[in-house]
C-alpha cells in the first residue's frame, strides 16, 4: 500500500465500517453502474433524503465515494482507489498464510 502508515488503520477501519450497513451496500451497488444524483438514489432506494445523506456522508468520509456539485444537485460516484486499499489489505492476509506460534513470554 502506498498510503502513509499513520493513516492506513483509519482508512481501513472507516472503509469496513462504511461497508457494514445494507443500505450503504445498496448505494454502492447502484453507483457501480454510473454516477447518480441524490434524488435518483432516493428514488431507487425508497428512502428520504435526510436518511440517505447520513449514509452518503459515512461513505464519503470512508473515501468510498466521490461527490461533485452541479447546480443544485450533488452527484456521487465510486472512488475505486479506496476500494483498492481495502482489497490490498485483505489480500495481504493470504500472503501470510503461515503464522508463527507465539513465543513463551514467561520463560
């Protein structure tokens, strides 16, 4: 991972926290297809804007989505580079498949 080591735990924790909610997963699935504005996301998910805004804020703080404003509307899209950070973190576990036993601390 190319991210400074001080921010890695924060980014990873925020990313997995953001992925822990079914509504946020639904948002990400919709954004896989294309960039969408808040009103389109509300309609597709059947939720009000205030509820969705809370979840979009969580996704944005985790770096999983980007936003841009165009006139009155805010459009959201996936931030694929942050998904790569999470993917690399998980993949690193498979590279360390042999874990050494703990040394005795009481000898």
